[in-house]
C-alpha cells in the first residue's frame, strides 16, 4: 500500500534474512492458532494474524514498517507471540506488534526479558477464568453483496464459538432447482473478493449449508411476518437487514418476530439511530432494538471529517464521491426511475446524487449545514473514493495534515476506521478487502492555506461490512479486553 520509509539497517544477505523471517512467520501460525482456539486473538498493529499465510504475516509486518517507520519485524514479534502462547490467558484481543515495539523502546535496554515484559503487560489476563458470554444468534435478512460479505466475516470471526453465531439467512425466492447449491456457490466464489477462505457443503435435507463447521439455515419467506425463528432453533437473534426494502422504524419492526429481538439496517435509516462505529457508537443503548449502520459513504467520510474538525476546525466543505457502480444501476441501457442511472453502468460515468453529506450531520451534529455533496458512479465493481474539499478554521500545510492523519491511523481510537497510504502508485483494485472505513491517500493531499483537499479511498462493500460487524458486536454486548492498554 505504501513505500518503505523505514530506517531498518540492510542485512548482509537479503535472501538469508528473508528465510529467517519466513521461518519465524511459519512458526507463528500454530501459536496464533492455539491462542485463537482459546479465545485470544492476536494482531500486528491492528492486522489480524488469525488464519494468515506465512507471506501474509510477513506482509503485515512490512506494512507497519512502511507507515510507522519503525523496525518491527518477525524477529521482534515472534518472541512476544511465543511468550503469550505459553501463558494461560483469559479472553482478549492482543496486539503483539504494539507490545513488541513497546518492549524494544522501553524495556529491552534495561535487561528485562521478553517473557517477563509480556507477563507484566497481560498480568490481569493470566489464569483469568471470566466465562465467555453466551453465544448470540445472528440472522441475515437478504443474501446479496453485503449479506454474503457479512456471512464471511461472521464465519471468520466465530473463533471458539463463544460470541456471535450466524444461524440463518432469509431469502425471498425458493423452490428453484439447485437453489441451495447456487446460494452456497455465491458464498464460495466472489468475482471481486475472491474465494471463500474455508470449506462449504450443502445439506439439502436440512435446507442449510455448512461453512467451516457453521450450519446456516436457509429460510424462504416473502415477508418478515412469515418467519418464526424459534421453529429453526433460533432465539434472541439480531437480524441484519441488508435488503434495503425497509428503512424506517415501522418497516424494520416487522423483523421483531418470535426468536428475533433486535435489528440492524445496512443502509441509512429515516427515523432510527444512524451509527458510524468509531464516531457515535457510544449512543447505542442496551434497550435499542432497531438501529442503522448508515451508508458506506457516511462511514468513509465521517472519521476523517471528525479528525480534521477536532484538530483544525471545519468551516465548510464539499464532498464528491467517486463511487463504484452498484446493483441499483442497469447493466445495459434501460428504464430507471432515477435520473441518468438507466444508462449502462459498466460503460459510463454517471452523475448522481448522494445524501451522505447531509447524513454526516446525523452522526456528527457539528457538521450540520457545513457540507454539500454529489456523486459520480464509475465503471468499477468495488472500491470508491471520497474527495473532501474543506475550508478550515486555520491555515496548515501538507506535511502537517499528513503527519496528523498518519498518527490518527496508527495511534488514535480511530485506527480501525482510518488507514494511511503513502504510495504514489496505489489504485482502487489494490484496496479490495480493506477492513477500515477509509484509507487516507497522503500522496494526493493538496493544501493551500486553510483550503485542504483530501482523497479517501474505501471498500464500499467489505470495509463497510466490517463497520457493520463492529456495530453488531456492540449491540450484542461483545466487549473484548484489548492489550496493550491505551495510555
């Protein structure tokens, strides 16, 4: 994603150095797996290490060196992960990369061993017997682009099976030949996001398919009222509506059927709380039964707007969204009720409207009346860009803005929402599968006094799905302890 600006000394033999680091990454895999099966999830600067290949682990380390500019490598993280795996730990998320850097910067020179340092960092977790929460059932109402990506995320994050479990999907059509097989195939193979990471089998007799051991019932229903989830062994479920059919409290409340107690909408809601995780998720209350996870664009632009307003103050701005085409458009020219959207999506750039600029005010009230917005749909299937043209309350420079946003992406509470790129070569396809709400393109930033233009990429499918999953975890009461602890 970015160029290597680290100051790490060059090895005498690049190939020998590579093979050593490769062996260490290979050695991490069973240790990371052991920790994960015991409900301890390990990371390197926010990059999840679970189920990664040797090369992916090495790439995760390099990405840190490129943006952070430190010397983090497998030589530093392997001893930390090994030390963690030797401890009897309670449920937690642990960033081994950050612990390794902290050790190198604060303790190594004083002769403290890695093992002792790690024990001190996670002391409250050692021999902790706090029971895991009861698993919470999840139902996907609709199985389109977002539905299938949410399924992938839920299956990937099942872990020890103690938190969220995808129990069913609800779809309207049924009875067609090979219906289950076709739906399972769409989960297994994706033209944009690649193959499913695991195995999927179909069980026709039980009207389900099994993905990595997770049995997922396929329920056919023409409306929410037709479903009684308890008949399928589902109770107290959170329903994720990714159809976009119902967008207000009255319509979404139709999902509150026997066995379902809460609803999340994966689109902007008209009279329900709109939540962008990392920005206003603190307003979610235990008694809330229906919430919206807003739109992919609102999720992408709210974090950088929040960060810039906090540091520099935003007087006004315009948001231009360069958005990948969506299923709402036509493959070839045909009638469409909206202006211009009837023209062939793969062949045209299409000017259209977006409500994201106004929607930001729902999650960031300080932005009310300050932003305008428009959108251009372009002939790419995924990954979009938001161009933020901002008038700030004070003058700044490219260097100051970039360093600030780099720090936000690495060391602030928004680090899961904002990633940072300093590559002059990155293009949209490079960012497919990004898990952050947006990726700040530092090379493209323009500053003239108090006028700033920022370019923020976002995977409008998977990055958004990750934000929805974060909202889901909070609504379900899933609250991991995170180490190292914030200062």
